[in-house]
């Protein structure tokens, strides 16, 4: 199956309890019967909390929905209390691992070498990194692109040194827009994401650019082909809102020139 034209991802963060997570995933499994998801034009992935992953895997077993983790340890194994390894995530059926979210950087003081080590671990075990990056304060699109270019280069350093390669989902999330009532201005997002799509990459790496940061209904159609999808937060916690966004993504694909 070819790569999706548009990616839609949802992180549940720590908003839901266990049973609420499973009920929501059952709703999403029904939404995954949308023709655009079944035919692979729209790719959908879900990132639940660690304890729910085995049950989530069972719910999505017969669907095209991919699932993964909201974090991964930078070490292969050993005395890392409270951490979860990439190999265990792979065993559970995960195909993605979120890395470098602004909340992890802020609350847990994750730095660039640690993020680079996590990217390398994910790629080694066949997990697609959902690599989050973005500026803390609003500036110009050029400043945002320069910072993301630097962060991406640093994040791939360990993987390059170890001879690894693979696809990276770059989730551009300007920190000043995360949790805000509205996303960043449309022109700002389009300029930054279009620039990130053109970044030169080391051999063996491919990049898809999705936008997060208060992304919700209506946004994917306004951004057009300048983004490869959306990384959704609390707006998608309402299954009806997610259903609307899936329909918008499908319509956006249908409207693109052949």
C-alpha cells in the first residue's frame, strides 16, 4: 500500500482514564471504516498512555489504524526504572513513538542528545519517530524554520552515526500555540511547514511534516498541500470532531489536482 496523502494523528496525553481510552478507541475503530482510511489515502494513528497499549492493539487489530507510544526510553534495556524500551513497544505492535514533545522538554528537561538517542532507538526497532519541535515564542516564519532545521539535524545525529535510516514524522508544534484557543495563523503555519517539507535530509531518511498546536476542524482544508497532515490533541478527543476532520482530509485529497 502506498503512503497516505494526509496523516492524522491523535495523542491522548493523560486526559483519559483506562476505560475511557478503550471506549474512545472503539469509537475511532468505527470511524476507520471511512473509505479514505480503508483505501490508505488518509493515515490515522493513535498514541494512548502506556498501560492501554495492549488493549488498544486488540481494538485496532482489524483496522488500518496505527498506534504507538507517547514516549520511549533512550536506552536499549537495563536499570531504567519507570521507562519503556523501543523493543517492548515493538513487541506490543506499536509502529510509532512520539519523541521530544514540548511538555517533555519543559517538565522532564529532555535535551537534544537525549532526543537524538530516542530517535535512534525508535528507528533501530522499526518505529517511526513522531518528532515534535517548534519555537517557544512567536517570531517570524524564517526564525521558526531555522530553529526546526537545527533541531532536526541534532535529532538525527545519533541515528546517522549508527547507520540507521527511515521515515520521520516531523510534528511542527509552535509551543506558544499548544493548548491555545486557536492555532497559529494559517499563513504562518503554511510558510513554516512548506519550508520544512523542503529541508535537505541525510541519505536514507524521508520526512513528512504534520502540524500540531491546537489543530482542529477546518484547519486541514485551509492549509492545503503545505502540510502532510495534522497532529491532533484535545479537539479529537470528541469522536464527532475527529469524524469531521477525517471527512475534511478526504475532501482535501479529492480536491487536489491529479
